[in-house]
């Protein structure tokens, strides 16, 4: 009878581990629609636009 208790104890531990793994996998699932990955960004063009906008703003403020 004691051997049955030992054998019965192992699957319980495995079940607990499996339940924890399932909970971890389900927890980070996003809620709502899944968005596609963003398009690649050309940072050179982005920086040129940013500098141009800052210069335009500086000229506008200087004119005022």
C-alpha cells in the first residue's frame, strides 16, 4: 500500500507543474486584437524630418 502512495505522489507533482506551466503560458496572452509587427523605420529620414521641424519652429519663434 505504501508503494501505491509513492507512485500516486509523483503524478500529482507532475500535474501541479503542468498546471503552473499552462498558467504561465496563458498569463502573457494579449487581450484584444493581435496587431501586426510595425514596419521598419528609416531613422535617417526620421531624424532629417525632426531636424527640419525643429529648425522651422525656431525660425517661426524668431520671427515672432
